[in-house]
C-alpha cells in the first residue's frame, strides 16, 4: 500500500451500533480487494472470529480445480480423522490414545466446509475458535477450540520440518524431545491422507484474526512419505512388548476430575532396575476406587502394562492389569 510503517485498520466489534453492518461490510470489501481474499472467508475470520484451514492438492490431475471421487472421499475421511484425533490429543496428551472422547466429536461438529476454489483442488474448513470443547473440571482448565487448532498447526509443522526434512532416522532422544507433537493416531492420519489420496504436494494454510500460517509439503508421496512411515514404526517399536513391565509400589498422589468417570490418574513410587522412580498411570473407574482404598490403608499396588519413560518420570501408557498384592 506504500505506507512507511505498519498500518492498523480498525474493525467494528459492536453489533448494537446503528452503522455496524455498513461499516463492517465496507471494511471487508476493502480487505478483500487488497489481499484478494473472498468476502466469505473474511466474514468467518473477522465477523465470526473463527479460523480457516485450507488444504490445497496440486498435481496434473487437479490443475482444473477438479478431483477424482475416490481421492476426494479419501481426503474427507482423512481430514475427519485428523481433526478428531487432534482434539483427542489435546484432551489426552499421550503418545497413543486407545479411545476418542466425546468432546473430540463435539469439536468436529463445530467444523464446516466452505466454498472451494479453482486452481488445483482447494478444500476449506471453518474451524471454531472460542467454543468451549470441554468444560472446566476440578483439576483441569476448560479446553477451548483454538487450543486444538494450535495443536494441529504445531503437529503439521513438526511433520514438515522435522520428519519430511530429516534423514528418516528417529531414536529415543528424538521421540522425547518432540513428545508434545508426537501422537501415533495423529501421525497415522497424516500418513493416510498422503497415501490414500496419492498426493505428492499438499499445502495446509491456517488463517485467523491473529495470524496466517502456510505449511507447504512437496514431493511427499513415495519420495518422503517413507520418513513418516519410519517414524511411526519407531514409535510402534518403543511401545512394543519389550517395554511391558510389572511394577509394585506405594501411591503418592491421586487425581480425578470425576471418580465415577474414566479420567482418573495416580502417581506412585516404585523400583525399576533397583532405582527409585515415580510412575503415572490412568485407571478405570473400578481400579481407581481400589487405588483410593489402597492409599487409605497404606498398601502397595501392582500394575502390569506398557511403560514409557518421560522427561522426569515414567508412565504406563497402557494398563493391562491392576492388582492389590496380598
């Protein structure tokens, strides 16, 4: 625009004002002309204060803006799983999640497909931003939709920068350093989107009232997808039966938002290879009540399952058996 410094454009935010509709429409038209963005997108970002995820597939089969039915079907299924598993990852930040909470589907129900564009195949999804996906609980703050949007951006950026642009070798140090972005379900979803749609080049574009982020992945199918497959195999190996352990110890803390629900966690002290450690475990409703009783009576507990080393402690990412030793 030729301005010497950053220019701030005021946006009307009071719908009770008599000239709100006219002022907002004029502002949206101005922005649409400057940035060549559709009015519909600006209404989502500015008026509704939501975010937009655009997925662009560009190859010689999508040059005219069309896509084969099977590829489109695979893309829709892949995006559905991607959004649900991202929400599940935010609710339960473990490397592997065996069940998807109802709140994850609540987030999905707020998402909407927008009008697409010509020029490769571009699908656009309106993502909620301010909706409360999970209500505040005794020990946990509420989860807002924008936290899920941020997590999806973070994971896709990690896959682009640290997986596709890597040597394809992933050790335990890599898994530990990037654990905030590593979830087996989510990585499999991303792999499936490339694999099932046979897409070499996919561009993910996030835009909201605060920022715009483009994650451009090229030459992925066959060429670089094997790196993501290697990562998934490395994670599977780290979760294999080699890590199955049985530990006995005394409970240190109990944590539950609802003892009658399924989100119950304990921390207990134990010995691993004759070294004292702290261990976390998520328990079912029945096992959690047994743990409460054992804690009151100062009795040991015994857990068998898949053990994972975290930064400062260990965690049973899968509890196969819970007992109170005699």
